[in-house]
């Protein structure tokens, strides 16, 4: 079973789903539907989305990202620095110009998917110009990276430590957002602005919810239908909500923690080692975190499936 695909809850409205005119809400953990209006569902609300079916696309995409963001900057730097007589400024100018081609292509592609008039992956209830929450965070991260790279390549002898910081800066951006949004949610602060399918003024959900929604809907081609299915699953399952809260904290604390460690290493160890660490270590960390996440979600899926069957039996269902 794929992670985040079949997280169950034994209760759903009988009959075909009805679109709500109001914003998504955060269901109370103790809420139970009325037996008079609801019927047992034999299966949890499906997301109709499988990571397993997309495994080769995922492997191919992340393979390109690793080449683009690890082998390209590190390989070009050492090849040009030790294999040519180019000045330090020219070496880093070439390395910087070659960076991020795949990421920029993906940025433009997802912008087009969200912006076009007949978009099939647009945010629920949002206008075309809104794009989605992940896209704005991605833009902020790339803006910071561009500033670092431009400043770093101006001097005749570019500061190699600063030029090792881009991926770490992206970790700070996403880790900080995960922390801030979860703190606001914990203190019951309503959404200060629209966050993908969560309108301004609505109760916040874990920040990782919007990342899952946006990435799967746009980059993973799940479309607006996936956004709607994810919302239905989130509202139906208290175990799903609890799982996302824990995963949000896991990725927020992990992102901030590894970013701090990387910053310390980049500005203290030998400069060339710092350059390699700055570009390579974040992806090693992300791979480990993703593997732990996968194992945790699979375990929670099994736990949820058992709870589903037990609750149906307790309520006298099928």
C-alpha cells in the first residue's frame, strides 16, 4: 500500500459526495456523525493517487535533480579550478550559470500548469493568479538563492563558503514556514491569507498538508481532483490528521536542525570540504528523512486499517 493513499475512517456521508460552499475546516477530534444521516462505508475515502505507479517518474526526476544540484556544481568547480587556468571569478561564474536548470524548468512548467485558463490542477476556490502556496514558497527560496549567487560571484575572489549555502537556505525557508504555520495552528490563529485550498480566515492545517496537496496535484499530476480527495480524507480521519501533525513537526525540526548544522560546517571546516558538504549533505539528509517518513506512514496505514475494521464491528456494521 502506498503512503498517504488509503488512510481510513469508517464514516462518510451516504450517497454521492456533495461539494461544500464553505472553506475546508478542521474537524473536532471527538466528532461522530449521526447514525440517522450517515452510513457505514466499506472503504476509506480514496485519494485515487498512487506513488508506486509513478515510481519511475519519481526516480528519473530526482536523479536529474541530484545531477543538477550535486554533481554539476561540485564536478564543475573541481574540474575548472584544477583543470584550467581560469580566474576564480570566471570559474564560479560558469558554475553558477550552470546551476539549477532542472529546478528552473520545473518552476516554469508548474507555473504554466497553474496559470493556463483550462488548468486541471488549480487550487480549490482560488483565482488563476493565486497559483498555489508551494509555488510562492518555491519563489521565495529561489529569490534568496539568486541573491546569494549574485553576491558571491561579484568579487574577483568569490567567497566559496557563501556559494555553498543555497540548498541550506532553501531548507531554512521551508523549515521556518513549517514551524511558523504549525505554531499559528497550535494557538488557533486563523489563516492570515490563503494557503492553497485553505482560504484566509479559515482554521489552519499542518503546513505539510499544503505541501502534499500542491506537489501531488501539480507536480505529481493528481489535479484538482486530488486536492478535493485529500480534503475529504483529512476531514474524515482523525488518525490522518494526527499523522500529518507529527510529520509536520518531524520535517520542520529536521529541516531547521540540519540547516543549522550545515551552516556551522560550511563556515568552519576547510573551504573546499565545506563546498562539497553544502551541496551534497542536504540531499543525503532528505533521503534519510523520506525513508523514515515512508516507513512511518506505512505503519500508520496498517494501524488505521485495523481501527477501521474494529469500529465498523463495534457499531454493528458490515
